[in-house]
């Protein structure tokens, strides 16, 4: 119990003790006075006063107990402390989410991915992808890092056609590593695009990316680098072919790269290397062959793996489960959207038919007649909200009132009258217009409910009116209205015609 509570209790006890003593004294005097008249009366009065006193004390204690009672330590769910735990918790949630996907092919693909993440373990080899535009020197870098010519190096773009994986170990770093050489990105042609896609997949799955460039970042490189970083990937930017630049130019280039760097990439994460220096012509004739220099990269890698080695894999695992969750969420969202659209479509023509054959006085009841509570219930079920029919009725009514209040019922009738411009007989045209307007209002209301259920039964900051107005605006486009009216004429006019 907190100290102030003890103090409060002590003061309370002292005050109560004083009050009890005072009360006892007063009672005694009252008893003595009454006993002079009648001892029985004195006993009854004292008994009643004591009973009331005990009752009041009991009631006070009952009300005060929650306040005074020692609090138990909150046993709230502990947030996962390590990325590994967070990834496991996230993966469990994602697996449940994936189960809800109805499309079998999509579901199986995501289940497979989830299983592969489930069985990946942080003690496995750390994957480093060597990534970048064609001819930046990725393969030359891999060869030099491994100390043997494992991959083909060539001046032409597209020398590396498919990814290659090599086991690797850095002195004084216990972590087992694997280097993945990838085809170049930003190359022309369909084959180039396919190779880029394969390279991006490797990068997206890697624990660490060596993003190789051989000059200042081109727009295409910058965009991909930014995308990888904002995705949450850990990247080192490697400026290769340092031998091509005099020292001052190289410093200036590094400075420029560092100034364009995107947080959380730090200036330390940008290093210059020469994987396969080319011979340089000398002033007095002859050629100078420089030695490869990967020291800055080796040093940064060793530091990084010592500092972040343990968390790189777990961080990546977490990132991948989050991405999987996002993919599953998007699939479920479009699946729900399709189900909701089918429900709205069904109800809009149902209400169109009903309204076309029911004489409605004026426009006031049009929205109320158009919005069906059962549609609200069915839409809620699609989004797992389970609204009862009573709640559905109340929601339908308030949306109808808002539609009327915002002038959208009249707006709908005017909008459709303009589009319908029929040469039908007046009565028939009137019925067709009312039926079509009813269908349109059902559609606006249905789409507004979808937004409401998508946001966990909330109308958002702007309230119900803002959502409805937005849906009205979105559906007001010429092409939407034209298609809607065409369908309405096919469906509503025959029903209206049947009516005497
Ligand atoms: N001057 C210089 N040239 C280099 C260096 N590293 C690689 N090169 C040259 O750059 C060209 C491309 O090298 P690769 O290693 O095949 O490049 P890559 O990025 O793997 O290219 P792709 O496989 O086509 O994507 C070759 O002609 C290499 O000789 C370097 O450090 N300095
Ligand atoms: Mg290559």
C-alpha cells in the first residue's frame, strides 16, 4: 500500500476514535437521562442507535474497501522483450489470419511461407545479399570477400543470371554466414525485369544487404535503396571501384553519398572499396596495378556482426512475419470487399423493386425504405462484428436520417432524373425514378457501413455524415452513374410496368 494511504488511514482512525469517544459519552448521558424516565425506553433507544451506528460503520467500510485494499501487482500481458518473441507472437497471429483466406491457392502459399518462418531459427547462418545495378562489381566483390573466384565477372550487363549462395565465415566472428550474389537490377528488357525481381526477392529475405554502387546514386538506385530501408531492411552501402577516383574525388563522392543517406542508415554504413582494381596508365608509360582493398567493408562488417549479429536474424524474422501479416490482411480485405459488394448489390435491387411498386409519400421516407436492417447485419458478419437485428435497425435508421438531413436523398433523385431522362409514361417514369433512387441510396448506405465495419465499428473523426458524404461523392462519377442507370432500367422498369 502506498505511504499516503497509511497516513490517511491513521488520521482517519484518530478522528474516528475521537468521534467514538464523544459519541459514547453523549450516549451514556442520554441513557442516564432516559433511564430516569423509563429504563426500558433508555435500552430501546440505545439499541436502535447502536444498530444504526454498526450499520453505518459497515456500509462505510464496504465503500472504502476498494480504496484501502492492498493492490495486487498488475498481471497484464508482458510485451515481448526480444524480437524473437515478438516474431513468434506475431507469426501465431498471422497464421490465424491466413486461415481466414478463402482463396485456396493464396492461402496455401501464405501457409507455406508461415511454416518456413516458423522453422527458421536464429542460430542458422546469417544471410547477406550482395545487391545492386548490373556491372557495379557485385560478383567481383563476392569473389574477393571469399578469397576465391566463385562467380564469373564481366563488363557486360547481366553477367550473373541467377542468384548464387556461398557459405562464408569472417575471422573473429563466430556467426556462420552465407553470401548471396544476385543478378543486377535496373536492366532493360523482360529478362532484365525478371532478374531484378529475383534479386529483390533475395534482398527482401536477407538479414543484411550489401547495396553495391560504383558512382553517385542514380534515381533508380536511390528509389530501390529507399524502399528497402523503409521496409526495415538492414543495409550497408558499398561504393565499389574506388580505384577509379583520385583520393579527393573519392572523399567528395563519399561525402555526397553520406549527405543523401536515408536514416536509419548512418554515415558509418557507407564504405568505399576496390574489389577488382583495373590497371592504371602511368604518365611516363607503363601500367600500375593496384591491389584490391576491402578493408573498410571488412572492418564495418565485423563491427556490425559483433554488435547486431544476434538481433539481425531475429529482426529480419520479425520483419518478414509483419510483411506476411500485411499480405494476409490485404487479401482478407479484398475478399471481404467482394463479399460486401455482393450483399450490397443484392439488397440494392431488392429495395429498388420494392420501392418501385410501393407508393411512397414524397421523398421523406425514401431513405428509410431503402436501407434494410438485414443488409446491415449481413455486412457486419462479413467483417466479424456480428451486429444484432435490433442494432441493425437502429443503424439503418440513423444512416437514413443522415442521408435525408444532408440533402442527399433529394440530391440522388435529381442526379438520377438527369441521367434517366426516359420517354416512359409519367407514372412509370416516376416509379422507375423512385426505385432507382432507392437502389442508389441502398448502395451509398451499404458502402458507408462497409467503412464503419472496416474501422471496427467507428465512423472515424468526421462522424457518420463525413463517411456518407464521401461515399456519395465517390459514387457520383459519371461512369459509375451511367452503368448504374443502365442496370437499373433493365431491372426496375419491368417491375414498375407490371404494376397497374
Ligand atoms: N575499376 C574497377 N573495376 C571493377 C571493380 N570491380 C569490378 N570491376 C569491373 O566491373 C565489371 C563488372 O563486374 P562484375 O563483378 O561482373 O559486376 P556485377 O555487378 O556482378 O555485374 P552483373 O553480374 O552483370 O550484375 C567488370 O568488368 C569488372 O572487372 C573495381 O573494384 N574496380
Ligand atoms: Mg555478377
